[in-house]
């Protein structure tokens, strides 16, 4: 079992992952391309699930519900809610990384762009294929952007920040995602078989990709700007 160190506390992890909050230029060149590719894939995967119309992840149910109520685009809601969640990091003393900021400000843009170009299939088999492809691409994107080690996204960071206070990680994740799902459903977000499939598959798939794609820290970066073993 591996751990991520955050502000002196230990959060249990299944994958050895160091977070470089202040990377050297060399490490930034090594990690940034992987981070950016991961964010693009993450945004495209979310958009594919939206176009499949078979159910979204819990947070995306919330995003879609808020978009329906406010008239904002889905991507705009993702960005704005991400900024709000980052504010919640402050009392948790959860340090953001460069990747956290980039994720917060760009993944929504990618989602909106992808929604503009992706088709909206009508055939059931095509919708299922888009759903499955979206989940797989999302998992690959998660493996790349988290594996880059430049900081988690705002929602993941909120989860680990709360868990660092001594709560079980699985319990925090479940509570946050159930709350997002319930609120999003009430607001009109799409809940369906895709929501269930995502809930049961994203953990194993994300772990599979993260275990193979994470970048370990070099000795020169395992200093004050690092959260690692």
C-alpha cells in the first residue's frame, strides 16, 4: 500500500504517486505534455458520455443539472464549480499544484469544444458504444493527468483533503458523489445505466491506467514542493 503525503498527513493510496507542487523546469517539461493530453482526453470522454444520453458520472450529473438551470454551457459550469471547490481547499490546507490550476481552467473548455464536434447518435448500439468509449477515454485521461504528478483536479483534491482529516477515503468519496448525484438529478441532470456503469468501472479502469502511466519524482524534486512518500 502506498501513501500520498499532504501537509504532513498520510492518505492511503493504491498507486505510488508523488505530487510535485513546485516542479523544476526539467520536470515540468517531462510532465506537462502528459497532463495536457490527459485533460483533453478527460474532456472528450465526458462529452462522449453526454452525447450518449445514457447517464453521466455523479459530478457530471450535477454539472449538467446546473447548466440546465442557469443557461450556461456545461463546460462553463465545470470551470466555475471547480473554482468554487478550490476555495473550499483553503480551510483544508490542501495545496494546489500547477496541474490543479490547469485542470480547473481548461477541462470545461475541452468539454464544450468536443460537444460541438461529436455526433449525437440515435441508434441504441451507437449510443452504448459512445458511452463505453467515453468511460474508457475518461479513465485513460485520469491516468495521464493524475499520473503526471502536478496536482489533482479540484474535486479529487477536495476528497483527499477531507480524508486527510482522518476520515476513510472511500466514505468521503461516496458521500461527496452521492450528494452531487442527488442534487444534479433534482436539477435535471441525466441519470441512467451509464451512471451505474461509470460508478463501478471508473475505479478499476483508472487504477489500471494510473499504475502504468504515473511518473515518479526524481531526487531533485523530492523537496519542499513535493507531496510523496
